[in-house]
C-alpha cells in the first residue's frame, strides 16, 4: 500500500491481501430433513464464519477451500443456502428443499409369568430408544429398521417374540413402515425340591410343606416327595414322626428350627429328614 503527499510517497512494509468473495457452485443432496448432512461445493470457503439454510444458522465444517459439510438445522425451511467468509457472502441460485420426517411409533410389551427388559437400536440411529420393563414405546422415522433385544431377569427365561418381521434368538427386527406393536414373553424358572427320608429300624414319619408365595400343590411324603416351585419361593418343610418314632435331624436346608426346614428355591434342591425308632 502507498500514500502520496506533497512531501513524497510512503509504501507499507507488508502487503495487503485481497480476499476473494466465496461462490457456491452446488450442493448435495438437494433435499433432506433436519439433521441431514449436506455437502456444499464452491470456491474461497477458507475462513468461513457462517452457513445458513434459508437464513437459519447451521453447524458446519469447512473441509477445504472448495467444500463445506453442513447439517440441516432445526427450524430450517425450504430456500437458498448461504456461506459467509471474510470476503463476503455467497448465496445459492437454487433452493434446498427441507422435507418433513414422518414418525411412527413402536410399542413393546411384556407378557408371561417371568420378568425381563427390552432394549432397542435402530438404523438410522434415533436419540430415543426403547428401554423398559413392562410396556414402553418410542417414535422412529418411517422406514427405520429397529432391532429389539430381550434380556430375562434373574430367575426368568426369555420364551418368545410376537409381532416381529424376523426373530433370531432373543432379538426381534421390525421395519417401521407404520405404527407397530411387539410382545416379549418371559417365563419364571421352576426348580424341583426333593425330600428324602432316612430311618433307623422301624423309625418313620411324614414331611409336609408350605410355601411363600403359595403353591397349589405341596410336598406330602408319604406319596409326594418332590415338587417344582417358582424361582425365589421360600419353602417350609415340617417333619412329623409316626407313633413310637422320633424325628432326628434335617440335612440340606438353608435353616432349621426343631422339626422345620426352610429352603429358598434358586436351583434344584434336595433335603433329607431322618427318623429314629
């Protein structure tokens, strides 16, 4: 730069750089919903300070002087794109069309005697996913492929899915072309409690049971010396010696009090009642 006066001419020791204004030559895709990534092509994008979709500011990254990656912002409407740099502002000659995303709801429910959880993932990814116990739902873009996974709780087994497009083990896949509903069935585990009796000479007696939660059938030895109970059931066994016999001891119990034996069912169990003459 130079300045001339009556006394002479002064020239700057450094150069002044003229920054060329940006230009937009195109963008791809030309339409999309909020969140769509758009590649803007042009020139002189170095130092870009702003990208707008029809005057709504967007997040962006200038990957080179000729290319910008921008994301369609919330609130954007159909209209031109603009890029602002220190050299000026360029506006596209064509409009970017903002499309409306159709959302459809997937509802997941639990059935059966057991318990467990259902979780989901989706393609394309969604911020909201299913993660429940009993019943829950989430909305997805129409056309999304949702994969649900059933995980049984301790003491339960996963049994089946219904309402899925495809099933593979504990996973269920659904393509969301419309509102959908699926059900995961869990079954509570049951384990057998077996009672054995030992006796010395003529010693004998009976063993009966009660349980919490209650069971329609209980042990009665005599004839029934085993029964299956739901996981977590607390079974109380009572030994009653016959006339002229004595109850001696229990083995295999969680706790013992006199002639009673308590067992919490978490696996198959076996206990023994001993009687003396």
